C-alpha cells in the first residue's frame, strides 16, 4: 500500500478515518505513554521498527510526562523551566519531542499526542498535570496551547488527545483555552479524548465543538460499551482507546485478543493494544516487544487489512448469526459483522462452540467458509456452501476462533495468503 496522504479526516458516513485520498485507515495502535520522556533517539527507532513490522500504525504518547517516567527526558531536559509554570516551556525538551514526531512520520505512524495528561481524579495529584492546569488558568493554558500548536503544526501525523483518564469538570474553560491555542496554528489535525474510564467522550467532552471522533475506555463489559458508542448520536467514528493491558490485572492472552476483535466487529475503526512494561518503558520493555499480545495483534491486522473492514456492520440483532451467541453480559459473547453488500461475514468466538448462521443473509449463490486461528495466524478451510437456509458450523479445536464467510464471486484474497 502506498504511504498515507496525511492528515487524517473523517469518512463521509462518519464511521471511520480516511487519508486525504479517501483511503480508509484501520487504526492499529500501541500504548507508549512515556516514550518521549523515557527513550533515547536510538531506542525510539528500535521501538518504531518493531511496531511497524507487526502492523502497528499508531501509538499514544504523552508530550510531557509528569510521573511515570519523567518529567525530564533521557537527555536531562525538563519540559518547563519552572515545574509548575506551563508558560515557560524548555525549547530543548520540545525539540527532542519534535525529533520523535519526525521519526514516527518516517515509519508511517499516526501519533495520538496528549499535550497535558490530567490523571485519575481518585489517585495522587502528581500523576498528571491537573494541578498545573489550575495554576495556569485560562490565559496560561492558552499560551501553552499556542506554543505547542506553533511547534507541531508542521506535522500531519498527529491526532490530539485531550483529557487522559479524567473528565473536565471544573476545568472546561482551561481545556478549551488550551485547544484554542493549539488550533490557532494547527488547523488540520484531528482531536479526540481520553475520558475517565467508563465515561462517554461525547457526554463529557462534547461541549466545545472541537471533538472530531469518539473513544471507548472501559474495564467493564467491553463489547457493551463498544456497541453503546457505535449507536451514539450524532454518529462519530470511534476507537477502543484503552481496556486491559497485557501484563496487568492478571490478563490472559484471550482477554487481550477478545477485546481487540470485539472492537473491530462492534463498529470501531481501530483499537489500541497495551503492554506493561512497554507503556511506561520500565526495565524489560525491549523483551516485551515480542510478547504474545503484539504477535496476536499482527495476525488481527493482517486478517482485516485484506478485507473491506470499513463496510462491516455489527450484527446487533443476531439476524445473521442466530445460534452459539454466548452470554451477552459475560466474557464469551460472539461478535459478528456483515458487510453492507452481504459479501463478507466475520465472527469472533471467544470460546469454541457450534454456531448457526442464516445463509440467506449473504450475497451471491455460494460462499467460501474458513476458520482463522487468532493465536497462530493460520487458516483452516471449511468448504463452500449455498446461500440458503441455515447452516451450523463447529470450530476445529478448542480455544478462541474467527469464522469467515465470503462470496466466492468476489475477489477476496485466498485465506492461505494470511500465513
């Protein structure tokens, strides 16, 4: 595929993101919150090369780190001349940040850039910049926004990420001033939000008129939150910005996979994977680059990239997949989507069990069936079938599986090209 023609923009149907040539971009993101402050330039190249090889095309990062691996960067540079004064930025620190944005662009990454991580409300105040935002007030936040906007406006590979783990209650005016300052210079890159967990971006940050697309952030029943954001009005593209990270909360490999597949089959235009120690670049992060989670994300990306994922519509009423649905309020519900033209069905099963499909919902006279193993990236053919009546299918073994039906008259790549 040719390099993206950035910056990104919203698709005409408001369901996904496209480049300036109107080519859809499936966001395959990584969580690298502390990268700018934590890594040397050589380490940044190591990280970017590894992630690009695995199909990642976006990452989240704090422009200015507060607690986890900062605030000074690896070269000893502080982001501000006075730790509490947002109006006195240190040019050397931000020159380093610019070099990372440049490297990211060379590797083809979109950077979800958080100008001021606010931090959890119920945790220590030093986690984010909420204290400094209040000190700066509207005027100081506007001044910092102008500084950041002017420095980074030349980059087309940015999505501005506002908020971060916190809702804006009590600081709406300060955040709005920050955004107005950025937009005074950067009039082309998109804006989204990382709200407090379980909150709606549209409901908590929809007041300013600057929100371009939505984000889901949940540790509860992930697929329910995804469908809620898919159904929100007005229609907006959305990504699964954060859920459980590999290496945290005793997460199993299937948990990491299922939230990613749920995202794409519940209408999201992308999803972000996270790993500890990678997100804060603690010792051992280099070894973690090749852990199972990122390998599994590479298989997912290859599967969806070779098909018109942007035409998929969630089978919310179970009119296509009618049996083997699992427990909707549990951890094993099947997620399925059918393209608008009926030529392609993709379903994800978190656990192996028989499923039933109304074949008459698919287009063409015959469809090819196959199973995709999300743990290995390999496919298993399941035969060709007429598009009439119902048909039952059973996974070839235990574990989670992806099931695919596609019109044999369409020019889909053969399943074995995924290997």
